[in-house]
């Protein structure tokens, strides 16, 4: 089943909510992501899928904008939230999550476990120190290539998938 970047966004949020429910965290204490945080989580999800599965998580390109790596299609869809938390209907989240295989869900869980704890501004700082965004931005290249992401992150995202 073909997946797009919004499917990945929804799967990331669904996975986060699922973990909160498993830990008996009250719903009013969930930390929903802003668009800025979502863009960073998407960036790392794409890098992890490319590194661990040798395939992209989504078909859209990641662009090197001044302050962040951005999937333009996601930005356009979520800009209405501005800096507010992004929330979706739970059925919509579950439907998107169901499109992913168990291995893909493991990667989404890994991304959340690794990066969700950081603030959006800390994630900006992290991505700006990493070569894929830095080099694309410095060269005034619009797109951060999938091959660049895979080459840079492959040695960093090594773990055994079930």
C-alpha cells in the first residue's frame, strides 16, 4: 500500500498516543506535536526507513528550508495549525497506522522513542548539525536527496528489526 508523508505523520502521532495509553497517561497530559516537531520527526523517519529498510517512508521530497528540513506538502496541509498542537481524528490516525508493516511500525516506534522527548527547537538544532540539511542548505539545493539521507544515517541507525 503506497504511503505518503501525511500517512507517516499520522502513524507517528498514533504510535505516540498508543504508548501514552499503554503507560496510563491521562489524555489531557498528552503532548501533541507542533508542525515544526512533526517536520523533524518526518525527516528522521525518512532517514531511518532508507537506512534500515532501503526504501523511503514516503514519496515526497524533503526540502532544505532556512530553519528546518520541510516536506512542503505536509507544511501546506498543516500550516493552519501554525505553532499550535496538531491533532487528528483517532479513526484517521488508526487508518494511516494500519498501512504500515510490523517492521515499519518498529521504525516509527524507534523514531518516537529516540526523538519525541526533544523540543522542536532542540530538533532544529540537531538537524542543523547533521550533514544532509547543512550541505543542501549551504549549496542552495532545494531538495535533500534520499541517497544523501541514507548514506549519512545508515551507520547511525543500526539495529535489528524483528
